């Protein structure tokens, strides 16, 4: 074995436990011949294609000085028997008690790399995707705002991991660990409880399959109970964020379900979103946002980022749309606010002097943007205090 190959098996040994390897062997035609608790296990490969009987010894005594080299030897033997390299062995062992989710970015690459900023934004989008799916799985009626159920935080902190990238364009691997199997009591015929991690991944698969269907064929009934189909605005938004690079040809999403659990009836085929389908995501997200974010009265306090004058308004009345940046329920939103007369002039002053602008109205998400409508009220008290003459000076931004 080459020194580099040995090094790779040492890396795999540091990422696995003897228990995980034993679960893998028990699920893949290996028979346990000997078990010495906290010392070792001897496994025989029952499905060997040749007359040769393959056996491996899995060390269990992790406190022994020679545990690591013996464990590396066992892993190398398994790789040789199954004709897998170290990376393939790691993936097979992990997949025994973990669901794998692969996200492939199909785009032009000269040297197999992607821009660092794109990688960062993709990871942030994947985190949002997993958080959205976990929230829907934990509480289908959750608004996806504010505090999340404790199970969501536990899942994100402990059970979901970023795995090794795979060959073939650029593929992110998300590992959702199911934990150790709970032994069933003798005589207990009840169905084991589905691990929450599996519930999240099934919710994610269902949501992604539904999203693709909606980008291809619009189905109004899907929005009557979106959580039942795994849908949420955050999930669709995460796909949008991953698809921003102009040189991205498509997103390819696929699942590999843990061998130790039953295989679900979803997530069995690759989900391909090409440029034409990705272009339909904003429409799906807008409909979901409107169902998750009903129209409500809100007061915005923040800077005026830009002003667009209404050229069709009468010459004797100033009017236009201000884009106000404000924090609402922990999120920073850019809200379009139509203003007329003195309210519009106060917005110009706030823009020119970089002062906070306060306005109240009915907040909603329409036509791919946040908007304030209804009876709009501008609180100009702070701006009046900053104005030398009590009224703003009209001008252009």
C-alpha cells in the first residue's frame, strides 16, 4: 500500500468508530463469529464470491496503545475485500446509520474548483434549507419566524454534518446521522419510532420533489396545506440562492437512504432543476411567503436606501416610492413604500441626511418584493427635530 493510501485510511479511522463499522458489517452480508466485549469482534464475509473465506478483526479496546493502527488495518482490509478506496469505504459505513443528501452544482469549471464566495453562499443556503425542513418536520404549523422547536436546534447542532465532496462537477454532501439503533425488547412487535433526522430528510425530499413539480406545472391546491408537502418559503429561497451564479447550468439533488432503516417512497430519483425551472422559483416562493406572512400592520424604522419619483403624478404634488431597510422579526427587509406630498419630502430629507425614517402601514409580500400599503402614516417627529425650520426642504435624492 502506498504511503498516501495509508494516510487516507488513517483519516477514515479518525472519522469512524468501531460501533459504526460493526453496524455496517451487520447490514452487508457479514456474520459475527466472535464478540469479546470492549476487546474485539471477528467478522466473516458470508457473500464472498471466491472460495477464500474473508475475515476481519475489529478492535473495540479504544484505550489500547495499538488501537489506531489495528483499526486502520481492519479498514484497509475491508477496502481491499470490497474493492473500495478509503473515501468509498467511509461513505458506505456512514450511510448505514445516516441519510446522505447530495447537491451537485453543474457549471463550467476549468480546474474542478468554484469561487470561494459561491461556496460560502451555497453553504449558507444549505443551512437555511436544512433549518426549513427541520422546522416543518417538527411543527407543520410553525410560521418559520422567531423561536424554533428545540428538536430543530438539536438536529442542526448535532445530527446534520457536512461530508466529503464527491467527484463530478462540484458536489456537496450533507450527512444526516440517525444515531445508534435502539434494541427492540424481546416480544415487542411495535414499530420503532422514526428518528427525527429521518423525518427531516423525508420532509426535505418531499419538499424538493413538490417544488420541482410546481416549477413545471402550477398546482394551486398545493398551497392549501404546503407543510404537508414539505414546502416552505425558506426551502425554495435556499434553492434560489444557490442558483444565483450566471454560469450555473443546473442543480442536481439526490438522496441515499441509510441501509439500517426502511427506504422511504420518496427521494428515490434525482431531482434536476435546469435554468428554465430555476427561473420559476421566485413565483413559487412568493406564493409561499404570502401564506406564511399574512398582511399585518407594521412600523418600519430604518434608512431610506433609494427613492424613485413618480413621473405620472400631478406636477403640483410630489410622490414616489421609497425603499426602506428595516429589521422585522429578526430579518432585514427592503420594503417598498409609496409616499405622496409632505411624506415624500420627509423621505427625501431622511435619504439626503442619512437619518432613520419611521413609517407605518400594511406589510405584505407581492410581485417578488416586500411592500407597505393601506393607510400609510409617516412619523416625522424625529425628522422635524433635526430640521432647522420645522419642515423639510424639498429636493431630489
